C-alpha cells in the first residue's frame, strides 16, 4: 500500500483514504471506532480499522475479498500460537520466515490475497496437531 506521510492510498482503486468512524459509514462494530475508508466508498468497499483508541491503522486497506482472506489466514495462524506450542512472538517470526518478509511487515493485516493463501496452506498443512475446540 502506498502512503504519503499519514495519507493512505487504496490499493484497489488508487484513491486516497479518509479517516472516519465505523458508525458514520454504517460498518458493524463499535460505532465510535476509527476506520480508514476509500474515498470512493461504498462503490469501492476498501477499508481498514484502527487499533483501539487510536488512529493507527491495523494494516492496509482491503476490499471484501481480501478481508475474507485475512480472516481465514488469521484463523489458520492463530490456532497454532493459541495452542501453547509456541509463543505469539515466535509464531510471527515463523510467519515472517515463511513469507520471506521483514518482521515488521509480517502481519496479516498487511498481506495481499496470495500471501493469505500461502499462510492458510502453510499453517493448515503443517504436522502440528490442531487443538480440540
């Protein structure tokens, strides 16, 4: 994703993003929570939420398909460190190594669709035992 200072650019259409609240644009969740949305929203449905109580984005803007892929990637990734087999930090180190990314870039909210597929495949096909739910 391109940025110019604190300005985010939508990877789907190239428009600038604007900061607003989830409630203002009718998104589910906490109405007063900050979110960056594409200026062409809702025609372009790209957005990204912010860390709680801040204006810091959780990752890069994503359209509906990419948001779904990121949820699936998180599900495949999270079970492993939550099972207690390794720490969360170690899991992110493994993620960075797998994707050949610097550790500060190895966050699911920054991944594209192909990277999400790779995470899903890698963490779903590893010989690690999935915890009982």
